[in-house]
C-alpha cells in the first residue's frame, strides 16, 4: 500500500450525477486533501449497454463545477478487461468458479432467499443451486460465473491462518474499528455476468488494488458489499484498504436518491441558479 493516502470517486456513467453523488465525491475529495493524499477519478463503464459518453462528460463537468480536481489520466474500466480476465483465471485455477445458466427469474421462482442487494441468493443449501448447468450442458447459451462460497471460505481460512475475515471501518473522525465480514450472506455471488466481463464486486477490488487505493469512501448502501470485497481481496492476495461508509442523502420520504428514481441532477440544479456553495449546504457540508 502507498504511504501517501489514495482515495477515489468511481461513478457509473449510466445517468447524471445527483446530490448523493456530490456528497460522496466531496467527502472523499476533502478527506484526501485533509490527509495530504491523492484523489482519483475512475469511470465504472463495464456495462456498455447502459454507459454513455455524454454522461462521462457530464460527470467531469459536474465535479469540476463543485471545485474538485483529480489526477490524470482518468481510469475507465472498459479498458481494463484484461485485468479482470486474469483475476477470473486465478479464481478458476483454485476451482472456485462454476457456470450458472439459470436466469434471475428462474432462481427466484425456485424459492431462493435474497442477498443484501435483493437479488435471488444461490448456494448449496437453497433451491436453484445447480443454476441449470446439469440440464443445459452442451447447449450454447450465455452463462454467468458464480463463486462457490463454501470452497472460497475454506481457501480464505487457510490464507488467513485462523485469523477472522474482517475489515477496518473508519468513522467521520477517522477512528477505526475492525468489523467481522460475513460474505456467506451473499451466497454463491456472481463474479462474471452473462453480458459483462466482470461483476462490480470483482472489478472494484481489482481496480482499487491496481490504483493503490488506501481508503475507500462510499455510501452506507455499499457496507454489506465490503464482506464480499474482503473475501475476494484475500483470495486474490490483494492489499486491504480501509473503509468509510458515509451517510446517504435522502429525499423527503427518507428514500436514498437514485438515478433510477430520477433524482434531480446536479446539471439541473446548476441550471436553476444554484451555486457549489448551495450544493454543499444542501448535503450538510456548509
């Protein structure tokens, strides 16, 4: 890990940034500045069907308007598929991945529980664990690659030599506490999607390690994902960053702001006459 703190902001260019994004970017940027660290921008554009160049332009415009600066060049995940393939091959070599042909609807119909993101959970003890591989063998159909969680936990336990799988969580004041990770609640998580060369979970840990990120600052909605990320870091022998999961910006009904819910964009707020100072005030950073 770098002796100088390295933080990053990593948006997905499938829509315009809103106040929630502004808060997360500002928190990370100001933390990096306070620590005399580096601040990076990464564009998580692996999903080519949803990513758009105009949103990349908008992201850079919005962040610059807020007063943020970042190191060049900006990293694009779509240009790093070779790194994800290498990580997949390492997991394959440990016999930790298997193909899943079943659709999300089929797994849900089999009565599966849900993972922390609400997706149907697949595992050895739940319906749908076979993912249709046995009945679709030899048929040329798209498939995902899932992590065999039982095997993965056993490998991680050997690598950790009995130490618990955990991560370091920082509070707003920078105080750290160790939290025990529970990746098993993700079941046999998807590592490679049917239509994308890597899942978010695999790509983010590979990229954070490659960019020498020392501190991951992101929203509380990704807290549970850290369990799976720590497991992948151990399996792939990647360094462990520290984490800070900040509060979320919500609407009048207490719901997290989201692109899918058409939260008012920063571009629209700027066009309405708001200033960067107004944005800071709205997210509680005035």
